[in-house]
């Protein structure tokens, strides 16, 4: 049911149609509420908390995958190579822990703390703390370990937490869709919000914004989830594979594989869905490809022909250096 709903909404948001106008009144109400809420924080009528170390918020103003998680991995890695001790906080979407905040490492159960925090912990080696209240998450992180800077995964709209730097990641293929607010369109906040953020990252595609840094997602060597083999995507050229993607924009994953000359049988899942053994079994000997986010949830149910396709964001040298210098200057 969730997958059907996601497909319907994406059709309304990203395809020319009249259905959006039936939802437009709700979108207007949503936008008004969001604007009033933000104004209350700006005027000091709602309390904000400033932590003792700088906070960089990495978020988006649209619903759905924009490449935010790969960017956080890139940024955490770049800061660590320059000697910064980096911590990451997140909401822990989908986590079912009884108590918050929760400390996350590479062996944490994604059922309890969410899939993306486990992926971030594995990919960066950073201490990750999750809680619906990001102020509490940040305070728990600082109490646990000496940190120089906190990266907030998402949280652009979580105004109780003060931030030194706001970075927005935008899907360059889909942009802002029909430009309307939820639920009529994909916008969490109006497009004018970009005026106030410090840095805009455009991921792939042709959508543009003045002063934005452009990047693209690049596939890395794939590896067996159960086993030790690694292969380049080139090694699967002209091979037919089953591809599973429980992410917000599964077509991006499928398109990436097809661009490498792989014949893809597409199996989209709802965002954050938990695959089970039946999800990975197709009654044939074809390889099964999964995203990194799905891989952290299916280690215990994999067979040897299930492969993870890791990705990373790639900037050209000039843009990457210019971006990191801009971030360090702001800090």
C-alpha cells in the first residue's frame, strides 16, 4: 500500500497533470503553518538551543531522496582527513527503540535505530546518535565523546536546534517538481527558503541554481553481502540482475545500473522498507543487487548471490576544494 501511495504522489508531483489542484488547498494550509512556525522561531517566541560546538545541518526542502546521505558521508570524510573530530546526529527514522537518544555504531540493529544511521556509522566511522529530538541527540553526542563539529542528517526544518551552517541538497533530475507544498507537491518549505541557506548542492541532472555546487553519484565496486568477493559494475555488463531498492527515489538506483550496461529487473520497495528472505528469492540464479541502505537490513537473510552496490558523491577537483573551503570558512 505504501509503495502504491508513493507512486501516486510521485506521479502527481513530477508529471504534468491536473490532480495537483485537488490537493492545492491542503498545500496552501501546510505552507501557511510551516511559515508561521518558522517565524515564531525567528522572533524568539519559540525556544532554540545552541550547542557548545558548531552544527552543520544537511537537509532538503523536498520529500524524497536527493543524495543527502552520500553527501554527509563525503563531508564527514573530508572533515576527518583535515583533522576534525566529527559526530553525526539523526532522527533515526523507522527506529523502534523504547528509549532515546540511542548511540549507533556499525553493529547496531537498524530495526531499533533506523537504517540510515547504521549506514552512516559504517561508512564514516563517526559516532552517531539518534533521537526524534535533535537537541537531545546533540547533547548526548557531546557528553559521550570529544567532538569538534556535528553534522545533522536532515533536520533543516528542526528549528529548536540552532545551526552554524545550513546545506541543502537538491535532486538535479527532479528539482522541485510541480513547485507546490505538501501534499499537492513535494515541497517541505517554499522555494524561497534557498535564499536563507548557506550552501546549495545540486546532485546530477540539469536543474540549476545560482552559486550551487554540482555533483554526481558514482557507483563503487559491488561486493557480496555474504562472502568476500568484489567486482566492478563493468564485470556485470550485459548480465541480467534483479535490483531491489527500498529508497525514496528507486529509479535513480535502477538507472545507475542500466547506465553501466546491466539488464535490470526492477523491484522498487517503499522507502525504509525491511526486506525479508522472500524479497530476495526469485527462483532463479540471477544476481540480486541491493542499495547500501537495504544491505544494512538484510545481512542475516542474504544468500551468496546478493550483492551490495555502494555509491559515493563525486565533485570535480575545483568544485570539491572550493566547497570544503567554503564550509571551513563558515565554521
